[in-house]
C-alpha cells in the first residue's frame, strides 16, 4: 500500500511540474482548441503576438585545415567559422583592428 501511495504521489508531482494548460480559444468549427501551451492561455496558432523563430541555414566553414585545404564542416555560426576554426576568425578580426 505504501508503494502504491508513493508512486501515485510521484506521478502527481511530475504532472504538476510540467505546468501545461490547454488553449482556451475556439477553432473555426466552434470547438475548443486541443493544443497545449506552456505560457499564457493561447497556443501559437491563436496568439496574435506569437513570433516564429528565425531559421538559420548551415553553411560550409570558411576556415582552412592544417593541410591548407578548405574545411568541410558545416556551421550555423554567424561569423561563418565552425567550432574548430574559431581561432582563425579571432586572428582575422585582430588583423582588421
């Protein structure tokens, strides 16, 4: 009995910690929206202030390998260098200054 009580208590605590609520808006068919939201009372479809995140495309790294060949890694970093060639970017910036 004690194990059952503890498992039920753990499930209740876990469900409360997520704190998700159902959207309060109505669909075009006048049925309550079934989307779940973490913030506020409206889902992303019904919230007029929702801003979609900008998608950043991956590009090929501008860095050069030790054998003087172009790097083939892809990066989403705005400076165009992958994680291995960040030091080359820092050298490039310091030469400009």
